[in-house]
């Protein structure tokens, strides 16, 4: 199955998920779109983010003929996941459910936290996901302790994404901001904290410095990559080694913003694959999407 996996985010954050997918599924072609021209999504109304998510997802389906769409952005998933799942002709995988599973597995005390954008946290997506998580939350603690109820504390971290998009992942400014924004999850004495925004793994050192080393930082990327593998395997959509030997996997990276910045910072965050980043024009897609949806 030579069609690529499609993936999108508001910018550089989804590259954390792309890294995990490339590492787990090295034979797969990948097309990644970072909507850097319109980031950040977090402070925008969810209806606006939903519109962006539709453009990106349909662009991946129609222009790139992807075999699955990975919504590598929590805010976009919070805004549009269910609609995308029911509208798109290919499987849709997001980061919210896999991240929640990883979080619930990681706790021993049952006191867990999630941090994300204002859009994600106020949408209640994680609060709902934890409540309906199919893992038995009374027995799921990774510490193996039975009878643990999971209590979630959620905190929005406005400003974190902007730091990452500017390429600033350490320093006193971000440390001061982190001290303030992480106060609710620190006060709740969580033992596991989900980075519920795909940009945040780039700030893991700062977040760990504030939270303390005893708190497990949970990243949704690896669990999401495993879900991509399982969904493709179940539908017999995985690309095999023989195909990859004949034609190595191609990884394409597109951005709606400044391409040289995308290639430069993306190259530092993900690796040399970003060198040949391409332009993505959302204005052109819009007409195609509207036409398809009516
Ligand atoms: N990476 C996006 C997420 O996971 C960031 C959203 C933004 O652009 O604010 O939510």
C-alpha cells in the first residue's frame, strides 16, 4: 500500500508525532502539513480551528491521496475530531485518546494532570476522555496498584506554543511563565502529567524542572504512533519491507508560513528531513473543500 500517511498540526508541534511515526513505521511514506501561517490555534474560537482542520484534512485526502489522517494537534482534535471521523473516507487517528491511555497507565496515585492550549482545556476533551477511558481506571495504575481512582487536574498554558514556534525552548522567561502556569497541577500533587499539546515535548526540560523529577511527563507521540500502526495493520494498509526496499519511504513536509523558517527550525527539532520543506496554500484548498462538502 504505497499511499502516504497524512498528518497535520498548527505548526512545529506535530513533528513530535511525526518523529515517533517515522521511527516506528520506517517503511511508510508521510506527508506532514504545519499550518505555521495561522498558528497559534489555542487562543482561537474552536469553530475557526474546526474550519482549518477541515481544510488540512481534506487537502491531505484530495491532494496527497493519503490512506489515513493523523490529527497531530490536540486543539484541532478537540475542535473537529468527531466530524472528521464521520466525514473523511480514510481512518482518522488523533492524539487525545492515545495520550489519555498513556497517562492513566503512568499513574500510581491516581492524581494526574493534563496541560494544553486554552482551546483544548476549555473544550473539556480530556476531561471527557478520562471519564470514558476504556482502561479500567480503578486498577490501571502503572505502579500496579489496584483500586486507584483517577482524578484529573487540567491547566491551560497560553504562551508555551508561541515560545516553541519562535525556537525558544529554554531560558528564564519561559521558566517564569511555566512556574505560574503549572501551579494548579503542582498544587494537585499529580504523579503523572500529560503534555496535552504536541508542542510541549520541546519544553519538557523546563516543565520537568518546575514539576520535579518524581512526576512522570507523559507524551502522546509514542502511543499515537502505535495506534497508527494498529489501525493500518487492521485494515491491511501497512507498507511492507519489500516495497520500501524497492522505493525508500518519502517524507514530505509542507508549511503555510515562511518555508525557510520551517525548514530551519523544523530541521533542528526533527532532523534533516525538513530540508526540502514545501509551501502549502490554504487559500487554494478552501475552494476544493467547499466543493467537496456541498
Ligand atoms: N500543537 C497544537 C496542539 O497540540 C498547538 C496548538 C496551537 O497552535 O496553539 O494543541
